[in-house]
């Protein structure tokens, strides 16, 4: 609902700190500009691959200007030596600012349960005048039930409840120390009287403002909607629609009032309600903390004392949680393979080696048979008559989609030939279908060899430099394409029944 205000952006959070703080060491000394540049590239790639895509005002996938973000980090480093956390903070801020500008918003919010853990760094960066927290809290028993039915996070009641208690303790410290910076909102109050709860929240956030005058072809300015309309529009808003079309943990975002009513105390009134044994597990971990928000235990501290679990019991809980997570991931692969693919796609960015991702892509794009010559802007220099030089380069962009982040299924070859030294190969491969990327890569990796083989066929050996090839070029190119197509059909690792690739191949014989 906050994202429905005309001045606030609220994209789905990529959890930059949670994911990159544990792996900062692999980027080396971040005082070195090259290492810092790599970190910027990797973080922004991770955000660009977010499970719920970041888009601009027109629904186009958002890409970041690495140079702009890197310069922002450099400016901060010029003022003082920055720690790894502080560098991440600058990248985080630049990413969210970029999204806000792309959506004509004045400011933004980060939606995550765990940001209270980074309060000191946030306070240092933003200061008391800018930093604000919306502290949304819910009955831990309902939280645990929701997480147990969601393909994300922990999969055992003890683990979920323990984490809930730890997060509340962290957030309560901030609320106690900086009450003017924190607005506490109970989820149950939001369910029971949404307009009243949102009115209080909007008063805390501040008066609504436009980022800038938004003009259409007739120079009109978009009107601000009232509070009731914002609450109603939230289910059909941009972020809700994007998320609801993705994994099932987000589908609730577009459901109506009947669903919302069913979320109130569902641990007690749900179909089915939470089993007694699980209620005890949750209340044992949260009974004292939950009472600070008016959630009263039903068993622990009421009909039985809080229990202290033995080491053996805790180990059993941990084992069951691990097994639950493994089953959750396996079920996701079967029930929603596209969601599983999106998660792997984003997670892969965390495993990249510490170098610029574009450089890695260039190495993967170079044909094993025809090595890409690195000239000028990673292109190919071709000498032509008259003392002129023709420089070629390749640029590829994945297809656009309003919801999904599509993989790039293109490949290319820019290379000098191997039959003598008088040829250049320029080729573009456009994959299509579920395995189009693999088909395009296969063609890239084999077509040069196939053409080279046929151009040299019939000769005693490779032609001398400048000599005419032994076989007609047109016939050789046709035969090579047919041969590679047959090779692809025979490759058991690629199912090309519903996939394939085009191949536009230019062979230039230097005269």
C-alpha cells in the first residue's frame, strides 16, 4: 500500500546486506579501485536479477549505470576510508535512488524484516532526520503458520519462532532508543481497520509530494488519490501485480477482504488451526516478547511453564529444519520450476568469481574453434583495401518482458579464420525455445570448425596466405550449416524438439 503513494517507491527487496556481507572477503582489498568496481558490478547484477523484477514507470526492466554508482562510492571514499559495510550502503542507496527516479518518486522504502540488524550503519549514513522505520509486527503464531506454507526461509516452528523473537528484540531496542524514528503497526490492526491504520502511518511518513511535475501530451498533472482509493488500489498496484504473477508466496497480494479476514488469528481459527504441540513450540520461544505487543500466550506461562529444551532436542529441531528446507526446494522444482529457475538465476550472481561479469560473459561467448581477437572495444579489426580498417564489435540484449527476467539466448562470433590468414568470420546466433541459449552456444562452438573443415577440403594442406580456398565458399557454408544442424539433433544433452537457433554467418575472403 505504501507503494501506491505517488511519491514513494517500494520495490521487492533484494536483501543486499544479508547476501553480500558474508562474501565480501572474496572481493579482496576494497581500497583498490578495481576490486571496488567488481563489487559494484556484482551487487547491481544481483539486483537486476531480483526474483520480482525492478522496473521503471513504463514497466521496462531496470538496468543500472555501473559508472555512476562506482563514482558515488569513490566520492564517499575520498572523504574517508570506507568499510565494506559502508561501501555496500552507498551501492544500496544508489540502487534504490535509481529505482525511485525511474518511477518518478521522491523517496523509497525498503521492505525487509531484518533491517534492524543494520541500524548503526543506517543511522550513520542517513542520519536521524532522514531515517525512519515502519515496524510491522504480527502474532508469532500466525507468522509461523504463514512461513510453514511459504516456499522460503525456515521449515520448522522452533526455528521460525526463534528468529521472530530475535528480530523483535533487535527492533524493540531501536524503538526504545529512538521512538520518534519508529512507527509500530500491528498487522491485526491493519486487517481490522485498514483506512485508520494507514492514515496513522501516512501521518508518520509525512505529507505526500510529487517528485516532479509529470506531464502528458496535453500537459496535465496526475491527480493524487485519496487514502481509501490507495488502500483499494494496493491489490492491483504495480508491485503487487508483478509479484502476484511470480511465486506463490506473493499471490496473496491481490486477494480481497475475505482472504484478509481469514488471516486474523488463523493459528486459532484457521482450517485447520495450529496443532497444540506446535503452539507450544512457538510460545516457548516467544512468550515473553509477544506480550509486549498484546499477544497473549494460550499455553506457555498459562497452563504450563516455559520449557528449556535439551541439546539433543535442539539438534533434532535443526535436523528437521534442514530436511524441511531440502523438501521445500525439491517440491518447488517440481511444482513451480519457473520460480525455482528465477531463484537460481539470482543466486548465481553470488557465486561469480571476483571479476567484472561482462568480462566473464565475453570469455563464454568466444568460440572454442575461433578465438575472439580483443581489439579496441572488444571487437575485431579488419584491414580493407585502400589502407582502411573496419572495426567490428558485438552487443546483445535479452528480450524484454513486463514480468519475467528473460535469459539472453544470443551468441556471436567475431574472429579471424584459420584457413590461411585471409578470412574473417562474423556470425550472430539467436536462440529460441526453452533451450534456445544452449542451441545458440552449440552453433557458436561448432560452426566455425565446420566451415573451416569444408573450405580446406580437397587441398593437400591449408592454402597459403592469399590463396583461393579449395571449395566453393557458398557450398562450404551451406554444407557446414547442415552438418552442425545434424550434430545438434544428435547431441543427447540438448533437447531441440522445441528449441533451436538462427545463424547468420558472414565469411569474408580478403582481396
